[in-house]
C-alpha cells in the first residue's frame, strides 16, 4: 500500500515536472518566434533605408559653362566608369564648357558625356563661387550642362534649414523644420532613383555649406534619423511660410491624389509680419507674365475667384475674363507665373480697376502642411517639436530610421 502511494506520488511529480518542462519549452519556442519576427520586421524596416543613397541635388541646368574650384586637391573622372583624367589643385576657378564633342575643362577637351569631380580631402568643392560638401557630377543635357551635387542626407538638411527658417528661431521650431526637410529629402531620394537627380536646389532652398549655421545644424544633429510617417508610409512633408490662418488640402494645391493629413485651423501665424500683404499690378503686366508661363490670355477684362477651398475659403482657381471668353487658372499656376513673392497666397480679395488689378491677401505660400511662422510661435509658447509636428500633420507619427 505504501509502495503504491509512493509510486503515485512519483508519477504525479513526474507529470508535474513534464508539464513544467513543456511550459518552459513552449515559452522558449515563443521567445524564438517573437525574436525572429522582430528581427525579420527590423530587417525589412532597415532594408528600405540601409545604405541610403546621397541626395542628388540639381544645382544648375541649361548653362553652357560653370566654374569649379577647391582649396584641396580634386580628382576629375569619367562618369560613370570612374577612370581618372586629372588630379590637381584648383584654388583659382577653372571653367568647364559644353562642347558637341564632349566637355572642355580649362583648355582640355574630354570626349565624354559626363564628369565626376571628387575632393581628396575635407575641403568642399566650389561651384560658381558657392561651397558644397560631397561630390559634383557634370552632365551634357540638351546642348548644355547640368550640375549635380551628391551629398549625404544630414549634410543636405544642414545646407537647407538655415535658408528656410531663421537660425535665431526657437530650438524646437528648428527641430521640427529639420525633421520636415529630412522626410522631404528622403522621399525624393526614394521616388526618383531612376532620374538623373533627386531634387532641384530651389525645390526647398539648398545653398550648400556656405549657409550652414551652428544653431540650426544643432537641431539637425538632435533629430538625426527622425522622419514623419503617415498611414504607415514616409510622408512628403509640404510646408509654407505662413498659412494665413488655415492650412490647406494638398490635393487642392497640386490637383493630385495625396495621402496627406487634413488641414487645420492655425491661430499661431496671425501676429506675424507676413500675415497681411497687398499688390497692385497692371493688366498688361499680368497678361505678359501669364503668357510667359504658358497660359494664353489675349486680353484681361477682369479676374475673379472661380473656386474656393471648403476649409478656410482659400481661392483654388481664378477666372480670367477676356470679354465673352473665360480662362480658368489654378491659383498655384497664377502665383508661379506672377511670382510667389508677388502673389503670396490664395487668400485673396481682388479689386478690378480700369487698367490695374489690386490684390489684398493674407499668408505666404500654398498653405499645405506645416506653417513655419506658426511653428515658431508655437515653439515660443513652449510647445515641443513633437507637438508642433503632431499639430500640423495630424494623425502622423515620428519614426527614427537608420541609414
């Protein structure tokens, strides 16, 4: 009897031990599965940005020549083969010219369609008197030269941010701007892999090393790798100088299907100097500018609002009346034709006079995305850069990526 009881206890203990071992095995297997999934997902996330290519910034196009110089030694190579043609110092600018037979460097003709110019030290390359980090490529395109700067994304941001926001701005506003430029730049790198260049220097104002400022560069370093995600995708982070009280639907600006956050009411830019503006232009001048932009208008009797945004009431289309005939013009095209610093926004009151047209508006820019003056005001009120980005890109998330 005692033996059978003991055997039963042993069996129970054995069973408990087996159950415990089974649980441990299941926990261990689960751990392995979760770890594998994390690793796989991590690899997927990293694979998109690991080894991220430099930004290829188009500096100039359509010119027959350009000047290069550097305080350090530079090497000129065939592009894309990499074969070196020349390695020398060019402290005084040397001129490169287009030729139907190739590219002329100084007085030497190289029978190639493109050249790569590399610095051998830390000294930047000067192009037309302006310093750029990274390397320079020069291409023959349509009987002229196109100059492209290959620059790492963080250096690109430093070459933009001080041109887009005053370096004296609050640190949190500068951090928000740095994240926006990074997202904007990487979006273009990924989208235009098969194009000669990723982005134009004036798309957002890139002016190279000369315009870098320690205060804005500090904001770039503090947010290194941070980008804006929306609907699980990298967001094309549009921004404008002053939204005029309301941001705008991106699709209203460019008439395209955008995955973009909804516009917001912005009370933060209303006290800025750029909020109110006015301009009076002659009808003859407007007609000439429109025709120069490719919008055929024979005569202008009046300009009237045609369509407005459902949020805030910004004009999205204008009607240019030529008498009985009308020409519909998108406000973004109208602004680009007349000059974005002349017709500053689509928030317009229009007064048709006999020879002139008077425009009175508020805000500066297309209005989509972050309002820069609003962001500065929010930062001055104590908002963090995360809160600023969350306000202007509602529903978005910050994500730190590795290159």
